[in-house]
C-alpha cells in the first residue's frame, strides 16, 4: 500500500498530495509516480528499477534550474515511508532524529549541496552500510536502516566527494528549444490554454526574454487570452526588466 505521508513543506508539496495513492491495491511499480513530468522516460525507468532493487540504489539528479529535478523528488514522495527534506533545512528539522524515529525507506533530499557537513557525514554511513550513529550528551545510539536516498543538486562543487561516489549520478542538460516548446505546450494545455497561445508564449519567453524557465511561460499564459496579449505582456516585462532577470541562459 502506498500513500502520501504528512509532510510540511510549501504548497507545491501539499498540491502533490492530491495524487495520493492511498487505498489502492496496486503496487508502486504500476503507478506512474512521475506522470506530471514530460519526457525523461529513461530516467523514470531508472527510478522504477531502483525502487525494485533488493539493495538500495541511491540516485542524484544534477542539473540547471527548472530542469524538473524537484518534480522527480515530488514523485518519489508518493512512495510509502518516504521522507522529504530540503538540504537547507535538514539540520533544523533534525534529519538524524527523524531517521532514528521513523526509519524511512526512502529519504528524499532536494538541493543536497546545501546540506550541513554534519548531515552529509551521517548520510555517508547511511548510504554505505545503512548504519546511523549519533553521540549526544555523552550518549551514543546506533541503528541500521535500509534506506534509499534520492537527491538533487544544481552543481556538485559543495558536496563531499565520498558522498558523491555513493550515488548513481545523472546529469540533466539544459533544455533545447524543442524540448522547451514541447514541455510548455503540454503544461499549458493542462491549464486549458490553446496551442496557439502556448506556442506564442514559449517562443516569446525563449527568444525575447531569453529565459529557459517554463515557470515564466506559465505566469504569462495565466494572464494572456490572445497572442496579442502575450506580446503586450512580454513587452511590458522587458520594459521593467532587471538585468539580472534574464540570466537563465
Ligand atoms: N520535463 C518537465 N515536465 C513538466 N514540467 C516541467 C519539466 N521541466 C520543467 N518543468 C516545469 O518547470 C518547473 C520547474 O521544475 P523543477 O522540478 O522545480 O526544476 P528544478 O528543481 O530542476 O529547478 C516545474 O514546476 C514545471 O512547471
Ligand atoms: Mg529544484
């Protein structure tokens, strides 16, 4: 039985709960956990293989912003006994305590490069042997877990090298225009936006705004009803553009 657990980060995640797999008797492998992601069929398959493997196979997705890394983590969250944490928040929310108490099967870490060295060190051992140990107030506690670790990172410079070597590392490439167009049209169609307008939005965001972020398409498409509207909105955004705004090359 697979179900979405209670987790407390941001609205994107609570939205994800709508796709709960609760009360179903199908196995996770029959589900497309990643049905909101366009393309990447090979990566989806690798994840499915990892879920089904006897021993944990840890996966790290590395790539530029807006390349669907977090979407993959949100998909993994639909697995039962998964625990999601942000690298930036891991210590604050007590990752090690959580591991001891809840013994998650899947540990999902978005933006792992921001994780403290203390938590990276704990992870090293968890990933290699399943053992976690902690000394606090002169007392030591140990336990052994069978936990798969799935993580994302924008780059790998800030990660401990031995930690990196414990992952199967997959580097996502920046989208080419044709990928960007496909994904935008697909996403915008789901929101009831016509192909005509979606095409125009994607073209203008990419060519005029020099952005490769599909979120920019979504924002503009929500305001525009016609191609003329798209033109006007993009012109206005460019007029009030901050030079740092269009750096997503
Ligand atoms: N392959 C894709 N399929 C569907 N949506 C995508 C895809 N790539 C990017 N997006 C869109 O871009 C947004 C950013 O994706 P996200 O996973 O947060 O990127 P990252 O974590 O790599 O920065 C998503 O919310 C979605 O709207
Ligand atoms: Mg992300």
